C-alpha cells in the first residue's frame, strides 16, 4: 500500500497535482506493486489532514506555471513535509505522461501573507470587542488559541516562502502585546 509519506513524495517530485491526479498515480503505483489501490476518499482524507498540518499546501491554477484556467486546486509539498519518493514513480510518470510542474512561490507567498493578515485583523477585531467588557477566562483561552494558530502558521511558512514576512511578524508581535495586556488586566 502507498504510504502517506509516499503521497507527499509524489506531490513533491512532480511539483503540483490535483486530487484526481494523485488518485491516478496512486492507482498505477498500486498496480505495479500488486497492491490493492487506495480509494479516493482515503486519499482525500490524507490530503485534508496533511494540509491541516502544513505537510502539503493547496494552490490555485494561477500559482502553477503554465496551467490554463480551471476549477481545480493543486497540492504542492508544504513547509513541514518530509516526502519519500517511491521507487516506482518514474515508471508511473512515463505511463501517465506527467511532467514536472513549477509553482510560482511568489504568488503562493502573496496569498498566504494576505490570508495571515486577514486572520490577524479578525483576531484584532475580536480582541477589541472582548476588551470592552469583562473578560471571561474562556474568552481569553479562545483568543490565545486563535493567536497560537496564527503564530504556528507564521512559523511554518516564514522560512519556506521566498517573500519577506516582516509586516506579518510585526502584526503578530502587536497581537501578543494586546493579549498580554488583557491577561494583565484580568490579573492572570
């Protein structure tokens, strides 16, 4: 059976693949190995979990060089991936006539920076609304959890993306200060 790490390796080796293409590659590889092919829902589940863990990243056709307009999302290898390229992949690439795809990481970087900026602004808004009244411990925990998610995404992507993320870093620093001020006001 094809492993999760091999799926990440397939994506990494080719550069960008749709879910249907991943399914085709996995089925061909399973046939070569004499294994039972993994079902598409299992592959989808693996990809969704991997995306949540930043092992792979979903990108649009606009971020994959040379792709025509489509409704498909592509997966690329993410900042936390440790891909394992399967031995049989070169044979499968020949059978399916796939070629290496390049991703415009500058466009990916712009989108991820923009999304982080929006999440930061939403959290700032929430902090403002919470700070106007009595801050309950579960409100503060919720804010800290959301802050932690943003911080983790920033750290996962800051070394991986080619563009400067100093603006986002400054905004995250400001969020940290505002949450600490809330904690101090509550005597926590």
